[in-house]
C-alpha cells in the first residue's frame, strides 16, 4: 500500500529555519516524482515544486523559487521541504504528493496527510 | 492569479447533475486531473488524464474536455459529494510546471 506520512505540525517564529518531511512507503521511492503543495488558510492549492528522487532533478514554481528548498534522502525514502528564514506569510498547510507518470503528462495519485506550519511572533 | 480558471462556487440539488468547469490555455494540449477536498482532509484524486476514474471513485463522477475547457460532471449528486474541487494541469508557459485551478466549492442542496 502506497503511503506518504508527513511530519507533525510546527509552530515557529519569523526568521527561524524549518524542515518538514514526507516519508514514502509501499513503492519504489526513486521511480516517481514527488511534489509539495501549499494551502494557505481558507485558500486553494498551490504547486510549489517537484523533485525526482532518482537523481534529485528539481523544479520550482516561480512563486517559490529561492524561497524554499526541496530535497530527498533516498536511503530513508523521505522528501523534505525546507525554509531558511520563515515569514508569517508561510503559515499554511503543506502537502506532499506522489506524481504518477511522466513529469509533463502525469498527475498526483497519493497525498500525505499534510503538515500545518504556523509562523507567529 | 491562477492560469486555470474555475467558478468559485456551484450548487446542485440532491440527485441532480452538476458540471464543474476549468478553463485554461494548457487544456488545449494537456488533459486535466480533478481532485476532491473535504474540510480538514487531504485532496483525493477523482479523475485522472484521459478522463479516467481511480478505483473506489463512484461512476457518477466523469470528466471531459473540449478546446480550452475541462469539465467534471457529477451525475446524481449525493450529500457526500459536497466538497471543494480542483482541476490540475500544466502551466501554459512552462509545461514542466504544474498548476491548480482556484477551486470550486460544491454545495449539495
């Protein structure tokens, strides 16, 4: 059974760093892209970026380029989303999702449960 | 602003048919994927490219495409279908990037 299990909720102060995780199981981790999706409170889904665990090829939405870093640790089948300096506007639910098929024509078939990040002074 | 445009809200009477649409230039070249999201839950895949349904999704859900518009149709809407629905496809200016529509809140009356 494919599962994506995300790390728990975080409460941080502006300017702090943070890394959240998404542990995959039930499939070959290196064979499927994994993406991160943001959902701000009461708002819609936003595609942040995507990574191919096989070779760490990565792509970012222009809205998130330079603001976050996506990475993986193949040895433990885990993807990460990282901030070096959080802002209050980073407060949101963050989802990881497995991408099935080629990068251009594929889609997300499994989602993590979400990690709520709250940034407040 | 999203490059995939959805109506913010749609309502349907219980048991009736409703169509949720998604417009965007990329839909002329790429199929849409549709997700259902209920409050406090992660999105769930309901229609994937070439208008296929994953196992476990009722056959009252169907997808279609015409020109720059993708549609999700629910035939005989049920109370449990009340949710937010998002279309997903490629960015029209950079097809390696994905983009979601703004979402449609479906209310079942």
